[in-house]
C-alpha cells in the first residue's frame, strides 16, 4: 500500500512539474516513467519470489502448469495453424518496416 501511495505522490509531482511542458513532452515523460516503474515492479517481484520460500514454491508450481498447458495447446492443430499465421504476419510486418521510412512525431 505504501508503494502505491508513493507512486501516486510521484505522479502528482510529475504532473505539477510538467505543467509548463507541452502535452507531447509530458506524455513522453510519463511513458518513460511508466516503463521505469514497470521494470521496478518486475525486479521487486523477482526479489520477493527469491526471498520467500512459499512464493518460490508457488511460482514453481505455476511455471510447471504453464508449461503443461502450453504443450497441450501446441498439440492442437487449430492452435498450430493460428501460430503459423501470426508468425507469417510478424514477418510481413518486419519486411514492410524495413521498406517504409520511420515517421517523425511532431
């Protein structure tokens, strides 16, 4: 709970400090801050799982179930077809991104 309170205070402070910035600059700053906070949350989760044996045991069970489910899903023909389709779309997008120049935001 303290973490969320500190995060709220930080965001409010950024809003006040960013009042003289353009909305685009403020948005970019908030996106950067959002990525930093997401990384901090991820690192904290890893730390807590490593430190707490109960969490580590639960995490291990979840990962085993996740692997089992993934294997069962991948064994279905309809899922393989969709995964192949997604891969083809990803490749087409990558190919087009190489051909299309990036647009600059203003």
